[in-house]
C-alpha cells in the first residue's frame, strides 16, 4: 500500500539521504522517496504494522510526523542524522 508521511526537521539532502537509507532497511518497505520541499516521505509497505514501524523509525532518528511533538531531543537527533547523511556522500 502507498503511504505518505509529513515530518518535522527535514531540511536538506543530507536529511533525505539518511531517511532513505534508514527506511529502506525496514523489511517490506519499497520505493522510498523524500521530498525536501514538502517534508514528505512516501513509500510502499505491505501492512499498517510496517507503516507504524516506519513512523517509529523516523521519530527515533529525529524526524517525527507532524502529528507528534517536536522535542529538543528530536531536533538534536535530526541534526546528527543530517550530518551523517552529508558525510556519507
């Protein structure tokens, strides 16, 4: 099933690269796309349980959905995730 999640703290290509890498590692996730301008992550999953795993993974690396609280810890994690994505280029 096709999914789209709007996240917070998505600012650049480094963020997008980290998100794509981390989400693609989840089993049964395909066709991950990140739109930096709209802060949207789209992907295909096999079930709603798998989609929930993606939401939790995004939150754990600093990109909570717009429905979640954007804490200082989330902002700090996204900064690290962004830097990691930039360095892995």
